[in-house]
C-alpha cells in the first residue's frame, strides 16, 4: 500500500463511507440494512473507479504515496480509533463493506484460475527445503506450519469468533456451517493465494521477496521482472513481505483474461488495495479484542476497568497500551522477525482454543468426541513449540532480537501453563465421571456409558 496511491485512496475511502453507513443505519433510518448496503456498495464502486484518476494526478499521487513509517502510523492510529469508538460507528460497517470486495475478488480469482488454468512456475521443492531460505531461515518443517498460519487453523479467528459466532447461531448445529464452513473458506483463500504466487518464475519471486543484497547471493537471474515492473509502473525488486508478489501474481492471472492483457497495472493496484483491506480487518478486530483482554486483566486489580463498560479513561488507556505495543514491533521490525512471532502466537492460540474445547466437551457430557479436538491440539502444540524454539535459537538470538526472543518464550511458557491446567481439569472431570457411574447389579450386564 505504501507505493500504491490508488490502494491508499481506496482504503482511506472505506472509512468515511463506513462512518456514513453506521450513522445512516442506526440514526437516520434505523434497521434499513438493504438501503444501507446499496448506498455503501455504490460508494465503494465509485471509490474503486476514482482510484486510477487519483494515481494519474501527480499532486494527489504524491500525497497518497506513503512511506513505511507513515503506513505504520496510519495502521496504529486506525487500530486505536476502531478499538475506542462504538462498534456500530466504524468497525462493523467498514468490515461489512469490505466483505463485498473480498468475496467478489476471491470469486473472480477462482473463476479465472479454473478457466485459464495458469501454469505453476514454482517447483514442488526449492533448494531451501532443508533450510537456509533467503526470506525466513529454517527448514520447511516445522516453519511451514507457522508461516502459512490462518489457512489451516487460526487462533486469531478462534478468539474473534468467540464473540461473533454465538450471535449468528440459532442452534448448536449451525456452528458447523458458520464456524467450520468459514475456516474451510479461509483455507480455500490460502490455496488461491498460493496459486497466484506460484505462477511467478522462482527467480522473479525471490527477487521481489528478498533484499537486493541477499538476492545477489542466490546466483539467480530474473526473467520477467523488468517487464512486470514496467507493466505495473513500480519497481518490484526488493519489495519483501509477500504482499507485492501476491499482487503481481493476481495481476498476472487477471491480465491473462481475454481483452484484459493491457491492464496489468490496473489489476496490480487493485490487488494491493484488496490485501490492505484484509490487513485492516485484522487490525481493527484484533486491537479491539486486545483492549477487552487488557481491561479484563486490569479489572482483577482495579475493578472499575471491568465493571464500568463505558469508563472512557480505562478504554483509552488500554487501547493506547495495546496499540502502542504492536505498533512498536511493526515500526522496528520486518517480515523476517515479526512473521515467525505472529505465526507462532497465532497457532499456539489455536491450540489453546482446542484445549478449551476439549475441556468443554467433557463438561458437556460428550466425552466420545474429545479426540476431535485433543489430537489436533497435540499436533499443533508440538509442531509450534518446536518452531518457536528453533526461531528463538536460530533466528532471534543470532540477529540480536532479544525482545522478540523474550516475547516468544513468554508465549510458550503461558501456553505450557494452559496445557498443564487443561490436562489436570480433564483428568479431574473424567475421574469424577467414572466414580459417579453406578455399579451393575449381579446378573445384569453393565449399561453402556452415556456420553
């Protein structure tokens, strides 16, 4: 988004549109969801159409071309505002509005992939399969499980869904479609993203995702990168982080559609904007939940943080503290340092959710289902803890990133405590259940345990 004025304009425009939608739905015409949706989508389309004109204007383009620090400041400011304001004013309408664009883009990508059948240039195994990769050091196992995190199982989704899914279900069986169904959709999005990235020639992919001084040591020569840079109107080499390579891959697929071969630049900036909307959705919901958790924690010492829901000093203080914490990591880090920590914490949070689910199943009298949560919990815990240990030893300590090493160790210790507590609770519950079973009378077979 930093070098994409169009994407920046589009992302910025969703905020006033969302504010208007919130006021319209709750104050001007309460309950008019259809009218609000029509107005919001129409304004969204206008914003998309206005993007290229803004990018073509030298004055406006320079205004919306942000540096890394400016993007970080914008993200942290938005996270703070979204976590403080009532949810109906900004967060809900903006996320609802962007969902149309997200679903529409994924549908377009799916149809394009099915009908165009693009050739995957990336080999099944790269020279770095056993370690020493140029982006994130480490072997495929176990780092693949904390790198491609949300596409398989996600703790972030679990903690967010704990507050949203209950509001969407009418009966327990609805959870299968809403909870499990949306996780399958997330995995599908991950597959589409992998396909989009793998249509790039490996040398071009690594040239985009590594710093120039690192790429020069790989003994690779770019193939289509100069042509792609001219097509999108930006310098693509050394644009680490994965977002640019994904946008180039998506643009390559879209521009292969008949009559769209001259629109590589258009689709590239569209993809950058699409990715930015995904990031903002994680920023606003994640920061708001983080603020709730801090209020709950502080409430154990100062009850007013927890009991006074609209106590503004507490809301602002916890929002500033939480936003400032993750903003510091973003300002001072890069993808090679932050992403392993993010992926590890996300997967350990997922394991925590599975452990809690296991305990709940026993308490609900559904012991026969506990392997459904206990087995994946054990797998995710072992793999992620090993990845965390390797990341600390081979990534953080050699680079002198002691803060991230300490944070990683703290997360691992806390999850270990949760694991021990969950195991004790499960053992206690199962023991009580066995003691409560009546002994069969002589001459009569024992009744099967009712789960």
